[in-house]
């Protein structure tokens, strides 16, 4: 049989108190280290993948790919795997492009208006 401690055995360090009081070095102030509420800090940026853009706008993949190739919408970032990511601003740009296309504005005119 080995001399291993029993499962109920606990180690006591020099800075710990064994009479039931809180060990030294541990604060009783529960608010220390708490992250501020969402109203106290800016919201996290939301990123969308191409599939999210298609779902949010109802565009077919071919139309979204065309707008990307033409430079009407620009990816905000890429994942390590190479997926394109878009922020809220690009989603709003895409919605504007769709609205202009539905009203008959040409791609060339949209590009000019966007300055891209």
C-alpha cells in the first residue's frame, strides 16, 4: 500500500488560517474585479460572414459575390481561415446598394456615390 494522502486531506499553507477565517490575501470586497455593466462600456463590434449578409438581406450568393468583385462592399477583416468578415457599416452599405439597385440606379453610379 502507498503512503498517499486520503481524499479528504487538504494542504494548509503558511498564509492560510485554519480556524475558519478567510485566508490572508483574499479580499472580502465582492465588487473588486467585477466587469462594469454594459451601459458603462461601448458595445462589442458585431462581425458578419458572407452567409450572414445574405441571410440579413436576402441576396443570392452570386449577387453578393458580384458586389464584392466590383468593390461596392469591402470586407472589414479576415479570419485566420480566410473567411471574409463585415461590420455593421458594410451591412448598411449593402442595404443601401440593394435599395438603389431596386430603384434603377446603375452599378457605376452607385460606385461613384460611394466613392469606391
